[in-house]
C-alpha cells in the first residue's frame, strides 16, 4: 500500500473551500496569567494557505473567491475541519464561513 505525505503544497481545496493556517493560541491573559491547554480558547484568526477554484454557477462558470493566499482572515468559531500537518494546525472551510479579511 502506497503512503502519501500531506503538506500544504499537496493539499488543493475543491470548490469554494479554503485552507487556513491557524494562528497561535494565546498563552496568557491580558493580566499576565498563564493559561493551561484546557482553558485556551479556539483561535478564530488565520492566514489563507491555499484556495479552491471557486463555486460553480448555474451556467457552469466559476465564481472567483473574494480571498487569496496570504490574506489574514477571521472565521466562525466552530466552522470547518481541523487538520494537523506536522506541527502546524490548519482548518479547511468554506468561503461562507469567513467573516472578515483583516488588514
């Protein structure tokens, strides 16, 4: 049985899906208290690592995505599928789950 090694360059999202690298979790609060792993909130900010070709319209043409590789985005808290490649965490989600592009 052949094995496949997954990395960002081998993962190509389909349709209107995007592959987002999750930003690091907060290690301590604003007051300086260190948080244990169980108390950390799931991050909602990340950087787009790969994008799909876009959603198909009724006439068969593709609708281009509003985001591109390298954009920092804010996405829904419990959206997408979490994927771990090496030591990095990624989320595969639909474009509709992206709430905003951060500047």
